[in-house]
C-alpha cells in the first residue's frame, strides 16, 4: 500500500536521513499519509490546500487519484519543501504555462 510507505524509513534505509521519525514534528514515523494529511508542521500549507480543493485535501485517495487535485497537491508539496532534497523543485507550471 503505497500511501502507507514510510518516507523517512525509506530515506533512512538509503542513508538520506538519520531516522525514520518525521524530521519536522518528531511525533511519528513519516508515511505518505502522515506527511500529506496529518503532520502538524505543515498545518499552514495544508490549510491553503484545503482552501483550494476543499475536503478532498484530507482524503489521500482523492489527493492521489483525482486529476483536479494534482496541481494543488504538487503546490502543497513544493510549499513544504519536504522532498526538495530528493527531487528538487516540484512546483507545477502555472496554468498560464499550459498553453
């Protein structure tokens, strides 16, 4: 189940981080679900995501499968800078760049 994959556990295994525990709140092991929908360290960014897409922001299935959530989700991820070390800038192009 990919949404339960432990982000920091995997990064710890490949020697990218020192611990599988969330590096930002230090409360729990960091899974995809925890990062996207729970971690209190990203409450401000998550609020912005909720303002943009409503209750779908708290539903991992919607975040990962609803086409209307993809750009807002990537904006959320980029705003947290959480995966920047591994993937670089993941900010999606603006709608103006689509044409």
